[in-house]
């Protein structure tokens, strides 16, 4: 009987999430980066993943796809093995709401995906599912999030002043008193 001993190294990484710049301006691209080496699933192709992006003014937000960054050879051509584990994507925010657009108050950037008013907190969330067993089960995940502020001063939404409803008033001085002297 032959006995062979073998060792295997199993590595896992917690993902890292980044957002640049930390102060965001309307209609300017913002780069979202996830570093998750566990999600480098194919050595010969660039993988992708999704993050959720939302703001105080747009709770539904947008699901942004990030693509693994390309590894280049010394001559600038694409390297055969693509295993950076770094995923990037860009998103543009608008501060022009659909109602403001309808009223021709402003126009939005056609590439903008999320509404964010000045002073809003912008949140990016990524669910890391590639966590080590037995600490985490197959369907469990760790949600990573990062935030940034939309530039500008947050102004309160004006509350419309109700128009007073006129109430008819009757004045007794408008009536003449008639008496019958007969």
C-alpha cells in the first residue's frame, strides 16, 4: 500500500469597497471599486459583479455592473491571464428630479442613473457571498457599504402655502330696516 500526503492551501478574502470621489457633484462620473479576489472566477476572461447604488432622494436607486480591470502586458496588449480581482464601474448622479424636468426647471444628464439632491447621502452596497465555511453558510453573505455626500447645500423643500378660502360674511349694517307705520 502506498500512502501519499498532499497539502492544499485554501485562501479567501473579504471584499473591499471604495467610492471616488468622497464628495460627489451632479453630472460628473463617480468610480465604484470592489476588490474581491474570490470573485475572480475565470483566469482567461474578465468577470463582473453588481452593486446597489442609492441616495436619500432615490431609495430605489440603480444596480450598477462592475467589470474586472484588465491586466496589460508590458507592451500594452491584453495579458492572457485576467485575474486582477479588482472590479470597477462608473455612475453619474443627477440633481434634477422628474417633476423639475417636466416643469422645464432643469435638464438631466442622459447618462445619469440616480437622483441625488445637494446634501444627500449616497450609499453603495455590495454583498460578499464568497465567505469561509463553517462561519458562513452557502446562502449567507456579508453586506459591505460605503457612503459619500452629494455636494451643495441641502435646501428644504418649500411647503405650499394654502390659499385661504373666502367665507361669505353678512353684515347687518347692509340691511335697511323698514317699519310699517300704518
